[in-house]
């Protein structure tokens, strides 16, 4: 019996798509722009809200700016659909700005991967909702979401 982890490359199965989504969530929760950028091709193309980003250098710059503004950032992603070399996810993240105002941002992403499992296209649509600190649902320490913490569906999001 092999204990080797499945390869997270296309064509995705339900199992590998779920693992790929969790790996992406873990990366973003690290808030390490250089580490996160390695999940994308050198010429990766993004649409994030109304901002267009091309290549790893711009990804690092974008994420650095993002996490300077979005303090105590915590993210949960959930598989929505998959087919071949594409995965669609829904997500929600919480953060506060430098005034202490908390937000929950909701969104959807469409991902497309090359044969090596590196993402070359990412299209994200995101909406922000102001919340009070008492409305926060994500309370784990900064970093990876613990395995026992509920996901989006379990939280009713």
C-alpha cells in the first residue's frame, strides 16, 4: 500500500482538486508573497477585482501591498467545480484595516493550470462586507487554518 501523496496536476480528480484548493489556501494564509507566487507560472495572468497582474514579480508586489492593508488576514477556500486543468473555488476571508474596521470579503476564483500543476490564469471576483469584531468567524492563530476549524459550508457562508 502506497502512502505517496497524489500528484496535484491535471487532469484533476475530485480528491486532487480538493487538495489543490487546500494547498492554495494554506499558501495564502502564510501571507508570504514570495512563497505564494511560486504557485503561479512566470507569466501568469490575473484579474483580481479590477486590477490586472502579469507575472510573478507583479504577483509579489500585489500581495505585498494587499497584506500591508489587510491586517490579520485569514482565508478559507472551498472547491466549487473542476474539469481537466481548471478549478473553480469560492472563498471568504476576514481582515481589518489600519483603523480597526473588520471586513469579510466573499469571492469566486477561476483557475487554469499548466501540465505541471502550476497556475497560469487566475480570475477573481470579490465583494467586501463591513463586519463588527463580534461578527468575526475566523479565530485561529495567524497561519494555516487548523484541520478541525469549520470550512465555508459548515460556517453557513
